[in-house]
């Protein structure tokens, strides 16, 4: 087991910079999720830790050793790829044994390790099958098994669930969480799905354009996003933003035009009394069973979403008003997008 | 005519065209094989005789007058040896270009192929003289080396296209597993593109088996291949059609049989990736 230290890590392909100076400390045994939109550099960052991409500048330290010039197999890391990347011409057993065989591990030791890992992942019955005769979920487990047998100090996951269907994704997500519980190994997990990030991570690293936007425990990112990007990226459906002019005339919330107000859809509630915080015309309702999403538009043309327990079908096309408590309001500098302290709002 | 009928007719037309092309290509071989069982008189008869008493006389004559097995053995050694040498050089070359391409990789590939545009006779003199100086004239070694060189561009090119089909992640996974470059090629790359590698080797053997220019010019009795044997039948003794046909049939029979057995591999390899 090992910690990972990243110092001013940079990567450019030719003249195009992809990662622009990332600093990060990952504790021993921690589950860290890199999340961000596609092209944000999260996979490149992971590949630099793995040793699959060269480091342009900066250092990666695993367990106290700088590994910039250490071969991938000697960094004590194992990786699970998005496409599983199983060896199609080998059986499941051979797939899992391959790395050990390369390391010249004795045969009976290989057998013991492979069977132990297969037991953990419940793939013992498939050991003699070839990957093409397995389902997506089974293949994913073999890929994880191949990583486990090498007893790495750090596990790297590159969007491991994105090729699975929705139901299997949830199931495998839980299995990965259990695996972390059981092994206690440091894990670094890349995803573009904020739900995976929220549910799996000890800490989330939000990346954009090759830079870290915010690092924190999931609830800290949800409750106190550092900027508008993180505010919209974490949480589903994404946070609503209102300008000063969107706010109802009589509202108690007052802020100047240089400030943007953010309220999560689940924190707005229907308000019958005047003045409310914000009003809009109800355009569309999406019914999810246990809740419904209402899509509205303010007089100023700002779209916003509200999460409600009961779908207000009677109100489609009509005006509705909403309010929230001051603790659930977020304020951001409109120009820079950075969070500003809530003193920006005055209650009248 | 409705759409279904039109589709049916165009299908029939395509099938007919394929048969015509196939027969046109096969006919000379068929005629050669047929002539080899005729007497010399029947062979030059006009109009040609289709029904005749087949004789094996020509074949026994070849075996008596010449050392057919010796030439055949030379053909096997030079074509297989040349292919093996070419593969030994081409596999690492294609691996490097497919998985670690540089900015000029495409140019290098094109340049390699462009060497095939050079007429062989253009370099006959220097190669002949070098072989002579090295004492390699009429040896199998010189043919193996030359054969490997002349097939190298096409072998590299084919292997490159097959290797490129291998998903990069699989090689990265093997690198994470700690394979050496050699093991990566032997245990991952070659097994994964086995169809392509095998068909490339087969194609190379076929091309070298039929190669005549270099074997006629650089060898005679000791290292002569079957193509040199066929050539020797055509010129000095005048044209004896049935004997020439017999020696040609005997020369191409082994490779036809090999091709027949490897048909599935060949077709699979040459259309590899085309339907994915």
C-alpha cells in the first residue's frame, strides 16, 4: 500500500498542453475519483501515474519514490481499462496469470493467487473460458481480477463502468466499493459520471482544461462548490443559476448584478405567499416515479429546474413561484465564477 | 421488372462475371496440366485434342533427365528460408511502425514500397558481381538473402496493416503486466494477428516459389530452383510443349497443394479487418 504525491505535473502533446500543473496528495488507502468533462485531462493524468504516457514536467511519487522514469510494471500499480483490454486469445485463467508469469512467479504460487482472486470476484467457474464467451460484466470482473492478482499498491481505474448497461453499472459500482473496503488499497478512479464520483469517492478531484478546480470529500463539493463549474458538475440535475434580474421584485434576497445566485433543483420548494424567491412559467414535466422534474423559464428567459415529489401537471403553461432557505443558496462572482461568501446576500 | 427481379438479375450477372473471370484465370493452368499428359505430337495438334490417352511419360522423362527433387528441395529451402528471414526483420519493423509511429512513418512505408518499383534488372549487375566476389553464386544462401530483401517491403506493409488492427489498450495492459518487448511481440502481437501473419508468410512463400529472375541469373545446377528448371526446358532444347508443361505442372503442384490446404487461412488473412 502506498500514497501518491503529484507535484506540478504537466503534459503536452507537441505544442498542445493537456495537463497544466497539477498538485495532489493521495493518502494511503484512499479512494480518489478524478471527474470532469471529456477532454479535461483526467485520463491523461491517470496514464501518467500508470506510466503509459510520458511526463512532460513535474513529478509523480508512489510510496515515497519518484517514478517518472520507472517502467509501468515496476511502479506497483495495476490498471483496469475502459475497454477491459483482456487478452482475447487467452483463457480467463491465463489472462489473470499473465502478469505473474512475466514476473517469473512460481507456478503453484500463480495458481494460488489466481484462484484466490477468482474466488473474491466469483469468477472461479469461468476460469477456463475465453473472454469472448463472457458477458460485459464478467469481462470487467476478469479485468479487475487481473489487477488484483498482482497485489498492487495502487489501483487505477479508467472509466471502468462506461461500457456496461445501466443495471450492471450500479451493481459493479457496489462491487468496486466493496472491493476497496476489503482490500483497503489506494485507488484512483477516473470517470465523467458525477454519480460514480459521489458514491465511490473518499475524495473527489474535479478537473477542467487540465487543471484542478476543486478537491474535497463528496459532500463538501456538493454543499460548498468553489466555483460555478463545480457547482454545475456535481449534483444531478445540475444547479440553477439566477441573475439579479431573475429574482422576484419583493424577494427578501438581495444581491447586486455582479453576483450570480445558485440554487440546486432539489432545494427549491413551491411557495404560495408573496414575495417568493423566483417565479417562472412551467414548460415541461419529467416524471420519474418517486420524484418529478419541472422545467421552468423566468420572465427574463432564464431556464431552471425544480425537483418535486409530486408532478404539478395542472400548472403546465402557468406561473409558479419558488423559495428556499438562505443556507441553501450559493453565490458566485458572475465574472470569475468563483464562490463568494454568503454575506453577498442580504435578507430584507 | 420489379425491384426484386432486378436485384435477382444483377446478382446473376455478378455471379456470371465471377465465373468468367475465374475460368479465364484458371484456364492456362488447366491447359498446362492437360498438355503435360499428352505426347509431343498431341500437344502441337491443330485443332487441339481434348480426348486422348493420358501418358505419364513426360513426368518420368523429367525425373530421368534432370534432378527434379534436387530443384524442388532448393525451391522449398529458398522460398521458406527467404520468407523466414523477411519475417524476422519485418515483424519488429512493422511492430515499431504500427505501435510507435513517428511523424514520418507513412513516408517510410511509402518509400519501402517504392523500392518495388525499381526494375530488378537495374540492380542485376552489382548484385551479380557482389555475389561473385563473395563466392555466393549458385548457392542457396544468396537466394535466401535476395528473396528476403525483395519481399521485405510487401511483408512489412501487410504486417503493418494487420498489427494496426490490434487495440492499443491490449498492448498497454501487457506493458502494465510487465512484458518485455520480445514477449509482447511473441505472446500478444503475433497470436492476436495470427491470421494476418500466417497469410503474409504464405503469400511470401508463393511469390518466392514463383520467382524466376534472380534464380535464373544467380544460380545454375547446385542451387537452382524449380523456376530455373522450367526455364532450362524452354530454351536450349527447343520447345517441347508436353515436356515443358509437365515440368511446369510438377513445379507448381506443391505450391497449389499448399495453397489448397491453407485456403481458409489465406482468405481469412487477406480480408482480415475488412468486415469489422
